[in-house]
C-alpha cells in the first residue's frame, strides 16, 4: 500500500518540522532546502485534530493524507474552473479524470511534500482568473481579484518553485495583454489590481512571519530564497545541497514522465498538435483565450523546467498539471487515459522499487529494520548506564532514521563523523547503540568494547543501473 512505503528523507525532515510546530506553536522559515509553511500548518492542524501533540506521537499515514486532501481539492477547483469557463461539466470531468490518474501527480499526492499543495493553489489561481475574466457569477470582479491574490500568496507560501509557474504564466499571458492593452483598460482594472496585490501581500506576510512572530521570515521569503533558487536555476545545483546528483540533461523530464512507455513520446507531440489546433479554432470567443493561454502555459512550463539543470521527479507534477486543461477532444483524452492507468499501477505496485522513477533519492526499506533492531537493543539494555544511541553519520545520510527512531529522540545523539564520537569514548560514556558508516565499522569496538553485536544495513539503496553506490552503515549494540 502506498501509505506503507518507506518515508523519503525529505518527508522525514518535514515531519520533524511539523512536530516542532506542534510542540512549540512556532514556525521559523529556513530558506535553505526548506519550503513555505502551508504544508506544516495544514498537517499540524490535522494531527492536532486527531489528538497528536508532539513529534513522537505523529501519525505517518495522517501526514501523507495532508497532500492527498489538497490533490483532491485541485481536481475540484479545476472542475469548477472549466465548468464556469465552458458552461458544461464534461471538460471539468475529463480534467479531473486525467489529472487524477496522472502517474506523478497521483504518486506524490501521498508523499509528505509540497508539490500537490502547489498544484492545488495554481489551479485555484486559474479558477480565479477565469472567474475574473469571464462574467456569469454573482461575485464581482473585485472579489475575484482578491481571490486571485490570495491563491497566488498560498502558492508562494508553499514552495519557491512557484516562481517558475508564475514566469510561465507571464509568458503565456503576454500576447493577450499586448493585443488588448489600452490606457482605458488599464485604468479600469487598477482597483482590482490593487486588491489582488493587497491580498497577496497580506496572506504571504501572515504565513511567512508565523502570524507576526518572525518578521525575518518575510525577508528570507522575498529576498534570500529567490536568490538561492535563482542560483540553482543558473546551474549551481550545489549551492545549498553540496551535491550535484540533481543535475540532469534537458530531456530528463521526458525520460521520467514516459519511463516504461516510449510510445508516449509519440502521444505527446500528437496531443500538443491536436490541443493547439482545437484551441486556436475554438468557436467560442469567450473561452478561446483560456484554452490558448493554458496551451502556452503548458509549453512554457515544460520549457523552463527542462532548461533548468536542477531536476527532480516531483517537479514533474507541475509539468503534468496544465497539459490536460487544453485537451477538449474526447478520443484523445481516452487515448491518454489508456496510458495513464497502466503507468500509475506500475508505479504503485511496488513503490519502494528502485526501478520506480518516483522513488528518487529515496531511503532503503532496510531503514525500518534498522529502527526495529535499535528499538530491540534499547529495550533489552541491561547495563547500569542510561540507554543511549550514538549516531556518527554525515547529516545528509542520517534521514529518515530520526523519523523511525523518534520514540528515542531524547536518548539519541548525532555526530558528523566517528572522529567526533571518539571524544565520547574518552569521557567513559558507554552508548547502548552506535551507528557508523560501513567503512568506519572497524573503529568502533576498540573504543566501545562492550558492544558485542553488529549488523549491516543500507540507508540508501544501491542502484547500479543509475550509478548510485548507496549508503551502507553498521550498527553495534
């Protein structure tokens, strides 16, 4: 079952952020390798409603239900946007069906990461935009403008890569603005523009400042984080991660999206051509601009993400998102659905498989067995020393062990290397469990002779076909 798959290191890290929010009631935005607060606030609210008040009591399934809720909302918002736009329920149903069965969107909908929340708020922006530009509802244009600003702020407060989607939207919008721009038109929209900007600034300020408790978070969100991610976009993928395994060629998203289905490389240009033809020949002047915009937005999104060297499979969710809004052809939709479902089944049949493109930079399932071994050693500790776990691993290689080890969080110490752990031995402290990299295993027992048992585990799986060596450790107890 997808909820039972091993926690990804990123999921575990973000789960701890949620736990700290529950315990302290405070959130501090960290622009380096962390994202906006919407996921944490939403998850903390669900956990608290279920009676969980600290990190140790967090429910992993409920954590993963948080993005699933927003994935469902994305389908609902898209349905209402297209229903409002076309005055028919059929396009909205097709959008919901195709996006809901889209492999990456569906897989990462149960990953405790920000992608489906970002997708949800981007669809909300599209809904607000169609409501503003297409009359026919009781809401006034000012209300739609405020709604649009709020949706934009929520996207901005979710993940910094929203700037890519904003740029793609600006590119797709430019032809329509230039064609229809006039001084009178701009003056007539000034009030609505101010409302949208105010809605954006107020919501973004509230969320990034932790409801007024941390004003430095606003500075980080508007200045530090964009500059950091601009560095990644320019090719410096090691700027904050210190590693370059996320650097891929421009065609990598095609490889991930159509992994195991090379025939879809034929479907893609056909669907683009058919969608373009249908959008530009659409009879209704009221809706033609929207289908043209979404086609341009889909292509711009794909182009920008492909040109940026820093690539991860979960970003493919944002590439999948717009490609179904501009496909009004029932036959083509059924054709795409026929490929979506098998790919979705294949990805979720064995979600921990290293052959799964979504299982990227993931942890080994052996981490669960490692945590069970540690728990058994802690429960059977017989020496007079207080039970204690010493972990000497580089910080990036530690996750997601802290998630599975959270019942013993207060009895665990972390060091970056065994050289640092040697100082512990010099103090005479005898840890109950010691975890070190495989290559340093021979150093443990000379310093901690009381540890009589040892076992090897993979923290990261070895994947020869991807030239991934994996991360192997030894545990002593």
